[in-house]
C-alpha cells in the first residue's frame, strides 16, 4: 500500500510537470517573446564572434554604404555603414550589449529598492505602510524622463549613470506589486505558524515571504526592463544617454536623424531592432504572468 501511494504521488508530480510544460509551450506570445529575448542575449554574449568588424573601426571612403537590399549595397557590409564608415551590422550586434545591460541593471537596482519598500509596507502595515505609500505617491508624481534628463545632464552621461538613474526612478511598480502580495502572505497560515514557532521578523521575511514573491518579481522585472530600454533610447536620442561612440541603438537613431531624408535606413534598422527587443520583453513578461499565475489567462 505504501509503495502504491509513493508510485501514485510520483505519477502525479510527473503529470503536473508535463501539464506545466505543455502550458508554457502552447502559449504563443510567451514563446515568441522568449525566442526574441534569447536571440538578443546570444547576440550580446557572442558579439565578438558574430560581428564581422570592430564596431568602432572607421572608414571614411566607405561612409553611407547602403544595405545589401538597396542599390549600391553589398555583402561586405550587409546592413551598410554609418556617417563615419562604421559597419552597421557590427554596431547593431554590439548594441544588444548596451540595451541588455541597461535593462538588467535597471531591473536589479529598482527591484532591490521596490522590494524593500513593498515588503516593509505590506508586512508591518500601519504607519510604515502610510509612509511607504506617501513615498510611492511622491515618486509617481515625478515625470521620469524629465528627472532623468536633469540628473544625467548634471552628473554626466555614462552607462553607469544612466543605469543608476533609471534604477532609482523605476522602482514604484515593484513596490506596489510586492506590497499587495506581501499583505496577502502576511495573513497566510505558514507565516502564522512561523510566528508561533518563535521565528524572528527577518527569518519570516527571508524564509517565508521573499520566496513566495519570486514569480511576481520576475514578471515585473521583465516589464521594467522593457521600459528602461525605451527610456535609455530616448535619453540617447536626446544626447544625454550613453556617450558616443558606444553602439547604443538609441544613439544610432540619434546619429542617423541628420540623414533621414537621404539614408532613412540609418534610423530604420536600429529602430526595428529596438522595437523587436522591447516587444519581445513585453511578450515575455505578459506570458510569464499568465503561466505562473494559477488565475492567469490561458
């Protein structure tokens, strides 16, 4: 009887795993977003192997070479060259590193800040919650792009400054989601049992609360990554993002705007890649929300 029960339990686990895997695979937008996101990660990680040229190498005689599908283009530079003769394909590939660095770095910084505020507000409640909500409301009242422009203009444009600035401005969604989830977990039976066993506040938060926030953190992080990439591109377009000659997609769009009437592909190509990455990240986050939540959409 014991062996039969063990076999039945093992079979249930296998069936549950298969059902979860099937739910992931049949979620079309999740798979599309994951494919796009993984492709960009591969581009960023293996950029030295995939890029045909040094992204900073200039060749003035080859400047404004059109892409291969336009008259005058060739396979020597499949995506053409920019105003300084730099290979556009190489700069696009290396630009994936900038976008992912900004997205991941911003999500980490904002996630730490937002999780701390949200957990404190949701777990302790009362005056702590009131103060946290006041801070969140004050943050929501600030226009992100204007504050980011002011900070970057004063501190100087660099990859680290942009990443930290966006991280300190985009934590509100983390805080709100984590606060709401922590309030629900605070009254759960396993938290009450831990309190009755004499566990400290730090032990309860570290062992009972935070592990159950992981799914929400992953979903919010993907959405914040997409927003951070758009804001970085906007800052770079305005000349206050990552400094030249870094191959940022937003900076490439900014550099190409002077030739938009004669070489529109200088803006179109990095714009398409940026659009695809942001779309893929949003689809990934939306899909993860669906498959990780028992009440999510199918």
